[in-house]
């Protein structure tokens, strides 16, 4: 389910069910709100099998603008003038998209923001159903989200030359300007490598 900065926040007790093969990532996106900014929010996960060496990762989801919808036949709607009835939302709008790694605590700098919880499920994770709890704490307040994690005893094949060709477009100029780096400098190549690594994490095999 896509979430947007203006999405309604579900405050009811929710059980998230995640079905996952080994060799992939169990993940959930959380939309949080506060009555005032400046609060420190902390996160932790309970129920991960003892001895499992992978630690959860947390990301702040940053919003990006969508000024045009994908076209019905190519590029955007403006390219051919045809309305695409299959889009998730009509442009213009903002959607949470960018992943910014954070530690297990963050200062709320806006009245609402989104987070991503992610846990790598490698071959050592025991198959079966596991009950996890995401605990979100701010001062003396806390919220617990229950997750039923169903891990199947099959493994997602590693991606590479033989897997489905998959690419996300990127802009060399935007990467350079947004990070205030001289194009083709050593620092630029270092940052570009982090983009490539994140794309590969999402099983992209063409860059």
C-alpha cells in the first residue's frame, strides 16, 4: 500500500503478516505522527530468533514530487496526450520514496514522517512462523506493532547476469549537484558506488 505525506494514519492495533522466502528482506513501512516536533523516537524489535546474526535496518523515508504520471504507452502522459487510468494516484502529488539510513532513534522534525523497518532473511533464519514486535518509544509513550513473519524453506536465487534484466534510471548530473560533488572526482565515484549498491540490493542487475 503506497503511503503519502497526506495519508490517514491507522491508529488501530494492526497485525502485519509478511510471507518471505530466504535470501530476501522482510520489511514494513510505518507512517508516524506527533503533536509537536523535537521528540526523540526510538525503535527496537523483539522476537528475532536467538543467535541470528543479522540486525534490523531502519530508514527514514523521504518524500519526492511526482509532477507527471507514467504514460499509457511510453514515458509520461504528456508525451502522447493519453490518460493512463492505471496509475496509483493522479499527478501532481508527493510520495515517500527515498531511503535514508538512520540509527535506532531519530528526532521528529515534522508532524508526520515515514520509516522503513527491514530485516535480511538469509539461509540461516529458521523456517516457520515467527511472532515479532516492533516497539516505538517516545519518552513514556510507546506503540507496539505485531508482525507474523512466515519464513518459507525456499531460497530466492541470487541475482546476476542470468536473472531478469532490471534497471532504474538515474541522473549523473543530479547525483553530482545534490551531493555538491565535482563530477568524476574521487568523492563522486564513492557516492555513485553507494547508489549502485542500493540498486543491487533491490536486485537491479543493470546500471
